[in-house]
C-alpha cells in the first residue's frame, strides 16, 4: 500500500522521472520527506523510513525545496522546516517553492492580491506588486504585469520589460519566450538573454529550457508539429522527427518515433 501511495505522490508532486534513471521512491525522497495523502484525505509528509514526519492534516502541500515546504493550512499558506515544524507561519494566499533563497508568494485576496518574493524568514525581499511571479532560476524570476511577462533580478530590478505573452525559465543563460505574431503565424516562440536581447532570430511553435546543452523545440505547429533539439546557437543538432520528446538528463532523452518510445544520446542515436 505504501508503494502505491508513493507512486501516486510522485505524479501529484509533478516530479520528473525517467525509467532506468532511478526508481520512483528514490526520486520522491531526494529532498528528504515526501508529500503524501493520508486516509483522512489530508496531506502530510512521509520520511524515507516510511513513518510520518508530519501527520496528514493539511489541505495541500508542496515538495521540500531548500529545506522548506509550502503547506496550506485552511485558506492560508506557510512553510514547514525539514524537521516538520513551522518556519514561516501561514499567512499567504499563495506560496511557491524556495529556489536560490527566494520564493514567490502573495498576500491578500486570492484573486486580486499581488505577488512578490519572500526570503527564508518570510520577509518581503521584492515587494508584492505583480499579478503573478515564478520561482527564480539562474538569478532571474519571471513576473507578470497586467497581461504581459518579463523578468526581475534578485534586487527587484526589471531586467526584461513585460512584453511577452508567455515565458519559461532561464537555463544555461537563455530563456524561452513567446509573443503573439501576425494572424495565422504558428511559430511565435524564441529565446532571450538576461538583458532581453536575442541570441538568434529563429522562431518555433514551442520552445523548452536547456538541459545538457540542448533544448527541446517544436516546429511548424503546436498541435501536430514534430520535436527536435537545438544548441545554444539555435542550430538544430537533432532533427525534428519526434512525436514526443523529453529533456536531456545525463546525456539521455526519451522520444517517441512512429508510435514507439526509445532512448537517444545527444547525437540522436538510439541507445536502447
């Protein structure tokens, strides 16, 4: 029964898992205690030994990140420390993961409250003045101002003006961004540097983050377009032949070609 609960918790937590890389339970406990739903319908945290570190009593929980886990107690969010005790009491209408020492959070009304970033003591490091905020990655956080997205640095300085309809995270010095083009234009994703400039002009139907020096991209159409991989210069180093594709991890990626899954290396060669 515990194993079933562990696997269920893995998928609910949104963890990345590749068959053959590590087993689900090991991956689930990589940050210590893991989110788990009890028989009472509430959420708590299981320790790697199988016992409850935190009894299931919360309406919602997130994974531990940087030794803190966001939990929802009634209508409000706070953070637990790795020992299961409160580190930041519940006072937020929404709370995200700590990454690079900061976490996006919001106070006030759940629908109209503004978002900013808190430090590990629960103090506002970047004042809540945005309509949404995403965790930091490589020193930059995606923030939404009105209907558009841009990026701020850890001092709260706007380094990329809010002009994009969608943004991803910075990885290996680049971030995927999307801006609607002319009517009928299907390739509207591209990449930017931290100063907002573009390293190349090529656009894609969808663009992912970089991992192991390569990024997944989709060409021609977001619905039926094929996936391939580009390098940091925008060159298509693995041609877009795949119906589905995962990010590279440890030199391997999982793809689907003509309905069959296979593992490939960074040259696109099958290795399974």
